[in-house]
C-alpha cells in the first residue's frame, strides 16, 4: 500500500525535463538517496536493471528499481513519483510521462507495485497524474486507493 509515510511531497517531482531514460532513472535514484531510502550505490543497480529488461510498463509508465543484488542497498521502503509531461523515450518509441522509482525492504515493494498498478491500470488516472499541478494532487490520487 502506498501510504503518506512512504509517499510524501518531498518524493514527488513535477514538470521534470529529462533527455534520456538514463537521466530519468538517475533522477529517480537521487530522490530515493536524498530521502534516505537507499544508499548511493542503488542508482547503479537501477541502471543495471534497465539494461537487463526495460522497466517501461505501458500506458506512459515506467517503474525503475534495483536488481536483486540491490536489496542490500535499501535502508527502508520508498517511492518517488516523477512527472515528465514532455515525455522521455524508454526505447522502441515507448514514451514515459510518469515514472515511479521504487525501493522495497523485504517484500514491501510488492505492495507498492500493487498500489501503482491499481491507480495506473486506468489510462484516465495516468493522464490525471500527467496533468497534476501540485504534489498534493498526486498524494490525493493514491490516498483514494487506500
């Protein structure tokens, strides 16, 4: 479940402008590091995961996260949301406009993923996130699910 203890205003970045998926993933990783969810090394593990298999999920969504090996770099479960209205290409023409960077302690990431899936399974919700003007707007969308 995404709760206000995991998703806070500080974990949300609106109107981000990035040129590459690597830049986007590093940005997500930096937010997780700055908010003390993960060690700095987690960012490299996120990039490694992307090389193994794309974290693009469809519907303008990507969910970058670390490799199995990255679990040791996770201090506590965390999530960040990055809104990229102009989009960034995640390869093969897959454009991402909303990115969720996640780090899960133990198996908590499964609950986080489930909550993201519930909200983002409806394309209209994804468009609402893309159009959100404040962090509170995004927080309220996820609190509606809980």
